[in-house]
C-alpha cells in the first residue's frame, strides 16, 4: 500500500511538472470545460461508464462539447430535444447551492457572483465538481437535492437509470454514480465551507460506504489534480466525513478570504475581505476595503493578487481613489 501511495504521488508530481501553469483554478467556466475535455475526459466518451447519470456515450464536437449517442444508451427525450442531444458540464453540487447564500447572489444571482465574487469564481470552475451529462438531464436535475426514491417511482428518460421526482424536487442517481457524488459533495462542502443538512449528510455517508472508490474515480482524481494542483482527500482516503463535519475551508483561505460570511449576516454596504484586484489593462490595483472600484472592472480584465507587494512586484500601482 505504501509503495502504491508513493507511486501515485510521483505520478501527480510528474504531471504537474509537465503541465506548467495549470496547477491552479481555471479562470472561467469556458476554460474549465476545455481543460475538463483535454485533461480529464478526453478518452471517456466511449467508456462503459459514460455520462454520470445515464451512462451515455458521446462524440466530441468542438473545443469542449459533444453529441450524445441517444439510441445507444436508450435515452428518451422528455421535453428539451435540443439539449438531449448534447453534452453539458453539470455542477454536481449545483451552482445555486454554491452561491445562493452569498451576498452577490442576493444582488444579481449567478451572473453577479461570476462577475464580482472571488470565492464563487473559484467554486464555480472547480473541476472536481464538473462532469459531462446529457444536457436535458442536467436541465431537469436543476438544483434538486439527492435522495433514493421508492422502487415503483417512474423513470422519465427512457432507459436512463437515474430518476427525478419533480414534485419533491429530488434526484435519485444510478448506483454507479452515488459514491462519486457523495465524495464530491464532501470535498466541495469541506473545501469551501458550505453548509449541508443532516439528512443529506446521512444519505451521502451511506453512499460513501456502499459505493467505495473505484479505479475510474482514482484516475479522475489524478487527472484533475494534475490541473488544479491538489487532490480530493475524500477520494484518496486522507479525510473521512462524519456527521456534523468541521469544514476546513482551505479553498477560501487559499485566495485570501476567511470562511464565507453569508448574506444573512452582512449588509450590502460592507466591503468584503478578499484578494487584491488588479486591472490588466490599466495596471492599477484595488484593495478589498477602502477602494470604491474594487468590483468595477470586468472579470476578463481582473487579475488577483494575495498581497500589495505581489501587485507592486508585477508592475501594478495602487488606485488613487483608495481611502
């Protein structure tokens, strides 16, 4: 076992060395999808596992998209034929769950969080939380919680072995997906200090035990680690989730923020703590407190620094309107 662990660490180290500049969070959802195709799922489109919920295979199209083999997996379109035919990248922990308690979500939903909130920006593109799915199932899953439905509950998408109860707003994923889903939830909630209900914890803990890590999940973890620079500790066995788990919040602390202050405990007039924002065009940086233009720049022009010295070393100067 010790030898296998060392070999795994060496494998990740070699990949990180061979992929300069990739050991970090993707800069946008568009970039995350490209990286997911190029480094994680490039050879999985014809695997027996297929898409997460329905096990469908697909053909790659364009830089990150794909066309589903609907006949091959017996998927029946329910209401959205244009989305049933294509691959989409689903957030296993829904974007709504990542952002709905954050101040930016109260001010303008997902679009506002993508534009202005550094923590959401990182959560939103975390490759561990993204997976290829049939587009229609992604749409139907929405932000519903996970559950296990009675055996008599109907299937809505032909032979797709995952089910949705729209009235209860719950999803029952196929058994092959349950372990990966559970360990992804543990990772996201622990890393970004997200709350999880007791009932959801109990269900996912049961799935974690019933459906242990398999060869593909280990390989997926290695591939994503080669891009992002860290593993999912609930896959590698470094961590275990127990009821009432104390979140580490390392993903927030790593970008210069303390664990998230949710909107219920803050006001819109407060200046959130966070990384320093630099404008790549003007070469001017803004502090998270005392600088009125901190969130004014377009996200495509934003460069984040962990300290003023880092910004100065990069050739940026402090905005003159900072108090």
